[in-house]
């Protein structure tokens, strides 16, 4: 069972796009863009959907909150931070790209990390890439974490941002890590997960879609060495 009382939901309808508050979401909210059933959650985001303020692309995506619905932001030196997910991607737009997890920066359009599925029609499968900013205003660095993941194939990821600034990604049995610049240390951050469709042209039948069988957040307190 996925705990929904730590998220709100953006859906691609309304101008700007609509946010479903945490208590409503946790109370059993369902629509065309988000469904919760059989212990899993399903996201669907068509290319012609509306967008959040300052965004170019539509999304059906969760954003980290407190249980009362207020947004949750954190700075990484205070704990060890984890976003864990088990999912399968069932549909991609013509660009082949959907974002499935993020470490975002509060009141910024430039996240630290986007984890993106990129389907290649010629290969009949997709890559998982990390789009990382080493500083809050840096250009994106693109790193391929895994390849050969077909539509409908289950996989797991863990995003882990440590108190020393180490950013680690585990994709099934593949591990990758880097150290972000200390200029990130004072920036309020938060997790996002779902389907952020990286396309905005075409008919409603063109969309991104995914099923999440597991999704959880952990902010693990640091162990003190003080006796």
C-alpha cells in the first residue's frame, strides 16, 4: 500500500494546472490522470494537458508534503534523504521521454535531478538517464544509468541524497553516484514522482503513463557520535 498522506498531486487540467491537496488525495481521490487500485498507483499525462506555472510540459505528478497539506522542503545536510520507487512505464509520447522522479528546488524551475525514461523506437526499448545540476544554476549533465528497458518492464529506483552532498542513484542492481557542489546545501529541496510528459504537441491519445507498485520517502536522521 502506497502512503499518499505525504504528497499532493498535480494534474494537467485547468489553467494553471490543478493541484489536489494532500488530505483529498489521501482520502481516495481518483480521476482520468491518477488512479489508486490494487495497491498500486497509475499516472497518465496527455501531451495536450495544461501545465503548471512556468512549465512547458504537462504532468500527473506527486509533490512531497506534510500530512496537513503544507509543502515539505528540506536542506540536505540535516539528514539522509531517500525516494524509493518500483514501477513500469506503459506509454510514452512521440519524443519518447517522461520524467519519473525528481529532486526539485523550492521556488525554482531548475531541479537538482530529473530521472527520465527515454524510449528509443528503433531499439524497441528505453534508457534511464539522470539529468543533474552540480550547482543550482549549472547546465544539466546527462548520465545514462541503464538501457534496454522495454515498455511494461518493472524496475526499481532509489534516489539518495546524503548529508555530505553525495547524490546516489540505484537502478535495480546498477549504482551511480556523484558529489554535488556545496552551493546546494542551503537550497530547500523536495521530492517529486509520477509522470511528467516531456512533450506538448499532438492528440490526447499521445501521452505518458506509468504504474507505481511502490513509492516511499525517507528522511533518515543522522547518527550522533556524541556519547
